[in-house]
C-alpha cells in the first residue's frame, strides 16, 4: 500500500520517509512546517485551520503564512477544496499530493528491459571468448561492437565467420573481418547464403569435406590389425 492510499483510508501516521525526503519535496523548512498543520487538520477532527492560528504558532505573520500556502498550492503539495457546511463555505486543504510525490520518490525504479540486440551482442562476445580461449581486449570488444551496431552485421553471420576462422586455424579479428568483407563484396549477407557457398565448395572439392567424430568412430570397427 502506498502512503497516499494509507492516508486516504485515514490510518496514516506521518511517516519517517517524509522527514528524510522533505528537501526533495518542500522548498523550505517553513513550507514543510505549514504543510504539517494542514496534515494535522486532515487527520484529526479539527474542522478549520486558519492562517492566523498557524502564524501565531510558528512566529510568522499572516502574510507569510498565506504566501507559503500559495506556494504549496502552486507546487501541487496542497489541494484546495471547498465544502458547504450549514450554509457556510469552508476551505479544506488536502495534503495527500505531498504523499503522492513521496511515493514517486521512494518507488523502486524498474530496470529497463534489455533489448534483444544487447543480449545477442553479449552472447556473441561469449562465443568469441570461448573460441579465443581468453577474454577479448577492450580494442577487440570495441571492434566487434562496431561490426554489430554501426555496420549492422547479423551476429549469426559473424559467428559463421568465426567458424571459418577456427576451421582455418586463424583465430583473430583481423582475419574474421576480412572474411566478412569478402562476403559483403560477394553479396553474401545471410547465414543461409554462407551455408550454400560452403556446400558448393565441398561438392567441388570432396577432399575438403569434413566429417564428424561419430562417423570416424563408427568407421573404426572395420579396421583390421
């Protein structure tokens, strides 16, 4: 339950939180003090809180108190309400707006949701560090981020270039960027196109076809001493 809701239900004692945040809410200690008189009116059976009564209590002039009331109203910390009682108009100052501001100050801040592109970049860095066998240097991180964000290269396409570099035993960003430049020059912009080029290359040169460990293990049963 918020402080505003608690006050409207009539069961709120002035919370310590408003003391520790009063400088964030009120312009001066005098403003806070005058506001408390109206808070007392809101939470008690007192029907009216006259400016003269407040002025006498805090050693200020009536003009001073009226200026403070106007300031609190303009800052939306007091809400002026008029009610008719016995044929007479009475003004009530609602202090709940100050609690609304307090609620906004202490409400837990929600962390912005991480974008999918941010997560994709993070995963890409982890893949690179796994293959490199070390953490990427600040320069390498900056270079990789530029490739993803500024150049707009699909992280999955960069992974394919990483795969090519690992296969060729040349695991460094300079070589990987060279692969990406060649692909761009040849109009290769998707993972599917990379797979098609790889398939064509293997069909043209069967000697370069790679096989899995499972296949090699299965073939070993036919070997003879």
